[in-house]
């Protein structure tokens, strides 16, 4: 019999605080992501190959966490990343993000660690990295197969 870890190494949900729920929902739908039927007028959910992505009004997210709402958006010390199968896939994903309304922060370039990576901001300033890492293969269900 295995024992359950008191704090399993599992990331289930990433929730982004957004200033305009409808506009942010439209942005992620324009990326081609499918809105979950679990969504409602207060929160929107997207299923991914990993954790679920939630969009929730910033002031309500701050209130739920019991913290003051931040002022002007700034670097939060966090980025979200989508790893892709090739450099061409990174370029295509960046074009899709820009067409959906993203702002390119750093165009995709070859990295010093042997990969290819670029960054964009979503409409609320959340930083997303699009990367090809030839050292991180994918499993059959699209997850990273970390050694």
C-alpha cells in the first residue's frame, strides 16, 4: 500500500487575475483554446494538457486570497510557458498570439542553452513564454517528459 504525500508534487490550476473577463476570454479563445462548460459569469476555465487555466477578475481574486489588489501591472516574478515541438511551431504560436491581441515582449530567438524562446504579454500583462527545448521530449498526451 502506498502512502499519499501530504503535499503531492502536482499543479492542478493556474488562475490569472484579469481586468476584463470577457476580453480576456476572447483572447484565449482566439488562441484556439476551448472554453470549458464549467465556466460561468464569474470565472472562465480552459482545459490544457496540464493544469486547468482559470480567468477570474483581479479584484475578486485578491479578495478571495485575502490580499490587497496590486496597483499598476508590473513583473510578478512568474511566467507561464508553452513548450512546443519545433522552432517553427514557436514562430507559428507567436503569430497566433499576436493576432489574438498579445504584445511581443521578446521575439523568439536561439538561446544560449540550445533552445528557442520568446515572450509575449496577454491583455493583462501576464508573461507567456513560447519555447522549443530539444532536451525536453513530450509524452503521448502532450506533457513534458522530464528526466
